[in-house]
C-alpha cells in the first residue's frame, strides 16, 4: 500500500465513526421523545439500535432506564451496574440519578442460591437460567424452581424470592432407577416381545377357524341336498324320464345345494390347510440353553448314504 493513501484511509475511518456516532445520537434523541410520550417499548428498540451502532455507556444507560420502565428488572440492573462502573463523563454527571434508579430496580429483584445443584441445570418458570448453585438474580415473587441433571430425577418446587433479599434452597438429586430390559433372567417382569412368530401364528389360527366354519357350512349343505334327494326318491319317477314340474324343481334345488357344498368344502379345506402352513412356518422363540442344541432334526447325505441327529 502506498504511503500517501494512509491519510485518506484514516480519514474515511474517522468519518465513518463520526457518522455512526451521529446516527446513535439521533436514535437516542428519538427514543427520548418516545419515552416522553409513554412509548417505552419503542424507545427501548431505538436505544438498543444506538448501542449496536456506536456502543457507549450513555446508550446502555438509556437502555437500562427503558428496561426499568417496562419492568425488565434483571436486565435493567445488569445494564446499570455495568455503566456505573465506568468513568464516562455523561455517567459521572448523571451518577446520582442512575444510582437512585438502581435502588428502585433492586427492590424488585431477589437472589436465589440452590445448594445441591452444583452440576445440574437450573430452570425458573420453565426457562433455563444457568448451571450450578448460583447465585441467580431473579425477579422477586413466587417462582417455580426446577433442577435437572443427567441420570437424576428432576426436582421441582415453588419458591418465594424476597424483594432485595436472598432465598436459599437445598435439593437432593436422586439417581434414576436402573431398570434392566426384560428377558435377561433377572426376575424383572415386563412385556414379552421375545416371540417373533406370535402374529403369524395368530393369523394362521384365524384361517383355521374360518376354514372350519366354512367346512361346517359345506357339511350342512350336503345334508340339505340329501334331504331333497330323499324326497325325490319317494315321490318322483327317477332320473332319465319325463319329470313333473315339482320333481324337476327338486332336481334343480339338489344340484344347487351340491354346488354350494362342493364350493364351501373346497374353500374351507384350503383355508384350514393354509392356516396350518402359516402356523407351521412361523418362527419360534429362542429356547434357553446352549446355542449348539437344536430342536430340529439334522440330516446330511453323502456318496455312501445319509446320517442325521434327532
């Protein structure tokens, strides 16, 4: 970089800094106008923008005062404590008023110490405020304390935080019970999910039951058909000769019942056989004992014959 460019760059940086400061001052001025109109929330947004553009104790002090007006006591205290620790000219000039505001703010804040939570997460009203025993600066009043730690049972209770005072709570985190999974021979009773073929066998029995019902229907159809045949043999001349209308109706009806019987018997038989196959091919639960023991026969064949174990 050429040396004669350095003054230009320095001037540009200085100008940018001045421009940001002017922007921040304008934002603060607009925020103060909004505060005079009671629009504290809008003013807080402008003060925070000013603090981002050109951070300064003055801008942060205005943020704190707007937070105080909105009842954001913990944030207001944190910001005011930070700016009062500086020797900024504007802060020194207004130190008395700022310290008075801090006194008012602290009347709405309490301190919480949680003994026994050194390695646990601390939640207040469902929001995590930190890890460990504290102390924690919180808005005073009745709050819900919750302490969580890995492998421990969560502890929850209501606490009363005094204004300007300290509340000390002691918690005892109890380890979660170590429940081993079922089926390990440890005597723990639990749901049995160690039968992989249970569903398949249940389906097979459904087929068997349905098939048996259909077979019974087929048997009943055969009995009905036999009744028509018997009636025909009593009052009709026989097959191969001219039939009266009544006899022909009996022949047609007996044939219909025979068809129903055949169809239902075939269907029922197929359902029973299919259900038996489904039951027989269902996987079985592993049996306790050495893995080398098999409940099924083993057969091996070679050039000189077959051998097996049962």
